[in-house]
């Protein structure tokens, strides 16, 4: 089966494909990281200086990003970074759990041994990657974030549906944006490594009910933390 994860680039165009694709990638990264904060008006002239890009590629990238829910069009006045809030976050979490449960069950039922091996390898790499650095024990390292994203999406990659996987991919990035904007710490009271290990073991054992239960519990633990941060 084709590795669907490798066919995606954070839910958007492949960086380097064109100027529009490169701008799309940088804009998306800055929005997800919280560098471009929620509600910020995206003025074309400001963005031209920031990204050293032309107005047309910027408008095209912003229009494309509207479909991901990261950017909003303001009638005739341009664009702005999509806002965040508790209600929207609750809807995001609910939808993400719905879709990923289906994708995970389909992957466990139909994923081949090659998919299973990729899940094990992705988990191994995640487990071997330190979450935080010695000089910053509160925020996750970029390398860990990449390994974490790959592990979660690889588990869903055996579902056989590129459309379903694309939606899961987009919702994952939106969830990371909430985490970055909320400025959450690295969950010192949780054993995240153990949570990932339990999920992986259930997936490899082809125990769909246990895998879904462990995955949803993992998301809800993070969701409760983020929700409190948003309310505070």
C-alpha cells in the first residue's frame, strides 16, 4: 500500500514547487507556530517585505490557506489569521477524535505488514528523540514535534483514504497551532512516552478498541490542558 503520509506536505503544496508554494509553506509555518498571531490582519505590503515575495503569489497562497481554516477572508478588505477560542477548540477536538477513530480502525483492519513496520519505526524514532532541550524544559523541540507528527499520522496511513488522511493532517496542524498559541508547557505531570507506547502496542496488536481508547485518552489529556490554558 502507498505510504499516504509521504505524499502530503502539511496539508498543502510542496515547498520548492513554485514561489506560491514556498510562500504557502512559510506562511503556514508562521501561523501554526503562533508567530503570526490569531486575528492579525495580513496586509499584502507587510507580507511582501517579510517574505520578499510578490503580491500575486501571496494572494494566491492566502486564498489557498482559507480552505484549511488557518486564514480568513475579510470581505473586500483582505485577509487575517483565523482567530481561536474555546468553542472552536472544542469543535476541533471532537471532529479530530471522530475522524481519527475511523482512520485508525480502518488502518488496523486493512494495513499491511509494511504499514505496521512503519508505525513501529516511527514510534522508535519518537521515543529516541528528547522532547525538550537542556536549556528549555518547557517547550517541545522542533525535532520532537516532527517525530511526533510523523508517528501520529503514520498510524492512520493504512486507512486507504487519501481524503480522510488529508483531513486528519489538517486538523493535526490546527491542534498544534492551539498548543503553540496557548504557550503550553511540556506536561510535566504526564508520562507522554508511556501514552505513546500504549497506543503503539495496541495498534501493532491489532486491538482496535484498545488502540482507539488509548488514542482518545491521549488527545483528551492534551485537550483538557489546552482548554484550561485558553480559558485562563
